């Protein structure tokens, strides 16, 4: 059942992607490189919103920022979803505050703070407009 839901979500996003437009300037990484994932994609950190935010860029096309749920990191996205979306979008995959490659500070966690982190990353990358995909808590952050 879970696989069906994942495939359905990916299919819906691919259909909607036609409404966005296929032409987009590639986003260049900013910040400091801190390593790479198991597939060889570079991972960076950028200082924004009072913390260091870990992220990576995968694929080509219109930007799509992917916001993981509570306790998850960017590596928790299903590889099939990442591969399918990366064919149509330049994915901006990030770790939420205090998770994975992103740091935290004394600020109390809240949805507005998490949303500010996303906006801070997008501002640092020079992204003016993007598609957004949130999973679980990432959906709430997206709505914020």
C-alpha cells in the first residue's frame, strides 16, 4: 500500500510539473562543501536564519525544494522518488534545523522558524520562485 501511495504522489507531481514550465536557470551551490552522499552528490552547508543548513542539489529543471518530516533527514527520501523527480526538477534537498547536516541554536523550534530556515536557504541560493514538496511535518512547514 505504501509503494502505491509513493508512486501515486510522484505521478501527481510529474503531471503538475507540466504546469510549471520546463525551462529554469540551474541553481549554483553556495556555502561550504562538507561531503557527499552515498550516490556521490555533494552536500553543502550555508549559514542562514542563525544556523548552518545542510543541503544538496540534484537534477535539472525548475526548482523543487523538498522538506522532510519530523526526525527525518534528506537521505530518508525514497530513491525512486528522488530519481523520478530529478528528471524534471532541480531538487533542493535540505535537512531541517537540528537534524542531519543542519545545526540548531537556542531558538525554540516552531513551524514559523522551520519555514524561515527554508526561506533562508532559498534566499542564499538566489531562488525567487520554487515548487515545494513537504512530507509529514514538512507539509506543515510548507503551509507556513
